[in-house]
C-alpha cells in the first residue's frame, strides 16, 4: 500500500477515528479535493463530484459495513490512481 494512499486517507478522515464514512469522503473531497490535487496527493482527474466520491466509497467498501478501513481504501485508490 502506498504512502500516497495513507496521506489521502488521513486527509479525508475528518474526525481522525481511523475509518472513513461516506459523508467524510464526499465532504472532504468537496472541500479539500482541489487543494489535494494541487499538492499532488491525488490526480486532478480524481477530483470528481459527489457521485464520483460515492462510487469510490462503494467500490472500496468490500464488506458492506458503510465504513472504510485504511486497507479497504488503499486497495481501491492504489489501483484506481495507479500508485
């Protein structure tokens, strides 16, 4: 798992509890996405709208518990962003 996945996960984990909810992912990408892209944390094309953020979340939520662990998140973003 990449260091970039960890940086992105930590940036999206707004309540710092070590997991991500759909609301955190959507809200954080909406508010922080352009800045994260400008910093090179995510590709510019990776900053989409709310539907794109929800699709990323759903793809990562392998066990369907509506909460992402770092491992679930990293497996999808590493593959999707080519890290």
